[in-house]
């Protein structure tokens, strides 16, 4: 079986960070309002300390929704591939709360992906260390490393990547789990 590594945030789940930020700021941001990969850059610098305290008290995975078709596609892919979920967990704004983030991610995965062996959950920041036949991620930086096929899942921060840039990096853009299924099943 070929090894398939799938990212979690903005691939399987979406909108958790924007919802928790909107609650904190009493705002109405959308993901596309973020100007970088780090959606928490929407937090004003003078509120950063207060934001970290607020974030510590929350579970961002209480705010997420599943990307449409993710569960159904992952169940099928799990039958055909040696499927792993690889997700970063270090909270950039306050690395000391990363243990909580890891725990929250793990509990979410156990609950929502019971068909995947928990031994196949990988919590890592430098995904370049991982080798796989196929990778699916929303971050071009996290698609680096060895893989014969690299699928870039469209998200707010990568939507402007040109066809030329995709080709240069050997990425195939996918906009939905239906498109993933067409390629991999």
C-alpha cells in the first residue's frame, strides 16, 4: 500500500481559528481577510497577551466544522492507502500552550476519525521529515519533502498561487474532497 499523509487544519477541519478570533475581538472576519498563513495575525499586537489567555481557556476544535466530504473520502482512502494524519500543533503566539493544543487535536481526531488507528496520528511541525508516496496539505511550505504526488488543498492563504508556481513545485491543486477522490480512488 502507498503511504498517504493528510494534514488536518484547513484540509479536514476549517474555520475554527477565525470563529474563535471573532469571538475574542467581537468581530466578523472571514478567512480571506487574513493576509498570511497565520490567521491569528488579525489580532492587534497590543491585544496579544490577552489573546493568549483567551485562547488557553478555549478548545479551537469546539469551533471547527468538517470540510465537506472529508470523512467520507478519508474512509475510502483508508481502505486503499496506508493513511496517516500529520498535523502541526505548536501555537506560534505562545508555544507554552502547545501541549493543550496537541491534546485538543488528538481528542478531536479520536472522536471524528474512529476508523483511523490513533497510532497513525502524527503531531509534528517540520513535515519535511516525513516521507510518503502522497501528501495532501494546504500549506505549500509543508508539502516539501519526498512524495511522488503532492496535492495542495485550496485555502484562504494559497488561493492566489499561480498555475506556474504550482507546476514549479509539482503541486496539483484540489478544491474539494471530491477532487481528491477523482485523483486517488
